[in-house]
C-alpha cells in the first residue's frame, strides 16, 4: 500500500514538475537528441557492417566447401 501511495505522489510531482519546467525539458531534449541519433546511427552502422562481414565469411566458407567436394 505504501508503494502505491509513493508512486501516486511521485506521479503527481512529476506532472507538476513537467508543467513548471516544460521549457527546460524541451531544451534538454533538443540538446540530447542529436547526440543520441549520432550514437544510434554509429551503432547501427557497426552492427550492419558486422552482419555483412559475417555473411561474407559464410559465403566464403560455403564456396570453400563446394570446391573441396569437387
């Protein structure tokens, strides 16, 4: 029961804080969003390159297996 009351109080304080500091929140989001997009894009590029490299290795090993069977 105490957890429910504490959660309700935290939610009310969060809504009040959001209303009071909405401009600062938008400024924070505007400052953080580009850097998060850069980091996310770099991670996606790394994972895509890693997946591409794995597919190349798989293709090379299957070509080697076919050559050894002949």
